[in-house]
C-alpha cells in the first residue's frame, strides 16, 4: 500500500506543471540608496511547499532577510542570481502510521540585473601629482657652509647650474640663509613655512602651474637634484 501511494506521488510530481518564479528588483537605483532583491515564487507553487535555495551577487556585499536580500554594491551593473528547489509533501496516514508523501517538486535558477547609478555628489578628485617646471628655493646655514660637501655647496653657488635649471624652465627664486626663517617670508612665506620645522640644508619647490610646496633635504649633488626634480618625494 505504501509503495502504491509513493508511486502516485511521483507520477503527480513528474507530470504536474512547474511554477514560474522571478527576482523582484528595480531596474535602477541611485548610489547610496537601499537595494533589495526579493524572490517571488509563482502562483502555481502550492501553499505549504518548502523552498530551499541560495543567492549569489558577485562583487557586492549582501545580507539575507526572509525571502529577500539587502545589497551593498558599487556603481555599475549588479548581477543577482537565485537558485534552489521547492518540495511539497502531504502527511498520509495508513493504519496507525503517518508519513509524508511527495506531492510535487521543482527547481529554479533565476537572474536579474540592476544598474546602480553614479554618486551625484562624488568626492573631489585628489589633486594631480606635482609636475615641473618648478619654483625652487634653497636654504642653508652660513656658519656651517664650510662643512657641506663641495658638491652640495655648488648647488647653492653654481651659476652654470642656475642656467641649466632655467633652460629646463625652472625658476630659482632665492638662496636663503637659515636665520631668515625667523622673519615673515613675504611672497616666499609658503616656502618658509614648509621648511621652518626642518633642519638645514633644505630645498623647497612648487610647480609653477600651482600646487603645494614640497620640501626635502638639500640633495648632495647635481645628479641627485635632477632626480628629485624629476620625481619629487
């Protein structure tokens, strides 16, 4: 008798119509707005069917909430997949024994896409990296000048180096003695402020096109100076 009932259940499951299902989502959401995807099972799935499945949202974070998931995704197209099975059973009593009998079952694998819009108020882009040519200021201590290597002193005194820098469109502003930092730098105050908390000898540069002042220890020689101007750190 039990085998006969199970056979009837299997035949019903094989030949009964399968229900449609879908993922309910908006076509588009603005960035930073809630994005919720809900599994909508078709009306043909009988009441009481048990549904087991999983979600997949590549490249996004999500949390389950009943038949829905809440999604956090970057701007762009978000792809959502829901897949699983449903099974309907009914309790049948034969004599004194009650047991579940398979009535119907089905599978689903559904996909949806949502366009997450661009941020209407994106943060401003970072300023571009400084690029030459540069305004150049150098700072030294007069009472310690003799202790500097000759190659470093040449950076402060060489006329040919200045001409080379000017040929490269740089502007050598001034060579400042360190004690001048105790005064207001006037038109050079930005350069003074950049090096005041450092130690001599020092170099400060700013792109002629504008931007922040960059300061560093005075390079030890001309080659090191050219490397610094090519890629200020």
